[in-house]
């Protein structure tokens, strides 16, 4: 039985959500099929539900995207005195 089928571990996206919440206090919303993005106002990352269908190589690449989006939220919390628009530049 792989992790995707194991109800104790949950899907890839559910595991991501739990990890980010525990490690960084960041909420993860799973919806749609659009590009992942950081919502600075809600302190959450929005990821597409389609990530559960990615092959392992694509998931590793996606992990880098998540790190990038998380960095936006970390920067926001570290530099709360700056306007959000200053933190959105990549």
C-alpha cells in the first residue's frame, strides 16, 4: 500500500498541508488546477488539487515551488512593516 492509498498518511497534498501547518504555522488550501500562490493576507498557500496525480519527478520540482511560496509568507512575517507589494516581487 502506498502513501496515496493509506488513510493514516493521506494524499500528497494532505501531507503537505500538515507539514506546513506544523512546521511554519502556514495554512494550505487545496483547490482547482491553477498555479500555486501565497495569499499574504490569509497566511496561506493555495495549491492545485491536481498535484496528487504528479509523478515522483514532478513532485520533487513542485516541492521547490512550495518552498518559493513559503518564502513569500516568511518574508511577510519577518518584514511586517513593509507593504505587501514590496514582498511580492520574485
